[in-house]
């Protein structure tokens, strides 16, 4: 894969990751004031679709951009080019599904015209336009780029090493201004060093166990974040709400890992 193709892959991936961030902000900001009472897609089932989709788009977008950055920094990562394409496609799918659901909400549950309602509709149209631009860029930039079949033995450990690129590359660029010991530590860090003392959770040897633990961690984090909106009326209700968040995230993580893990290069292709 030549340098020009690598730069094109990095550019379009950066654009799509930016769109994922904008999509996340669009969803989160419009759940608060002054849009809370006039937002037809801030209620279920539309809100449930968006709640999972923003996680998918943001997490996969960050991982995919990290891979594109690592590819630009090390052309030997070319076998992951197809995984970058797949990641970009999934990000766009998550965005489009949510925007389509939001558009349906606007049609099914229209609210009286108002200034902020018009602002909300304009935002929706702009995010749709951004998504369309990303799809066009993805089709144009990847046209003619041959992507080899990716490795079939990748695990979440390889994904962690990809994500570490987001730290390693900037530190390397700024190495002249940083302590040499710190730079060396960052360059030598990887997933295996991180889990050296946690072998029972090592994602390279126990990918499913790691995925389950990650799902539980995210569920606890979301349940804790929910407390910012106010404490439930009683302890029983609080435990029920927390259980729903934790159980939903745990189940969604394992389901997503089973369905998309191999597709995204996060699970060995022959690991059922």
C-alpha cells in the first residue's frame, strides 16, 4: 500500500470520526434544556436507539481512527486497512440508523412550531448533511484502494495497542520537549505490560472474559452517571435502575462482541 493511499485512508477516517463526535454532541446536548420538552426523539424508543448508537459510533470511531493513525505511522499495519474500512462503515451505519429514527419521531410526534424546535430540526438536517458528506468521502477515498485480508487471530489486546497509538504518536512528536524516560516508557507500553499482573483478565488469552468485564464496567459507569439526574425515590428503585443499566450494557457488550468482534478484528475469527 503506497503512501498516498495511506494518507487518504487517514483523512477519511479522521473526517468520519469527527462526524461521530458531532453526532454524540448532537444527541447529548439535545436531551437537555432548552430542548428537553420539545425534542420528540428524546423519549423511548427513539432515545433507546440513540443511546446505544452513540456508544457504537464513538467507540468504534475512536478505535478506527487509532488504527488509521497507526497505519500512517507504521505502513506495516497495512493488513488492518480493511478493518479500518469496516469500522468506518459501522460508524456511518450507527449514525444513519439513529438519524432515521429521529426523522421518524419528527413525523410521528410533531410538536408545535417554535424557535428552539426549528433550531432542533436545523441541527438534524445539518447532521444528515454531514453524514451524507462522510458517505461520499468514504466511497471516493476508498475507491481503487485494495485492502488485503486482515489477520484472523486478533484480540482485544491488539485493539488496546491500536488505541495506545493515540498516546504514543503525540508523545513521539513532542519527544524533544519531554523527559526521555517518559518517552521510552510510552513507546514501550502495550497491552501485555498492562495485564502482566492480571493474567486472568488478559484480553489476549481471555478475550471473552475481558469483554464481559468491560461490559460490567461500562454498565456501572452509566448507572453512576444516571445518578446525576437525581436520586430515585427509594433504595429498591435505585437498585432496579442500576440493575437495568448494568444488565443491558453487559448483555449488549457480549452480543456486540459475538456479532462484530471478528468483523472488527477484536476476536479471533475461529473463536466461537
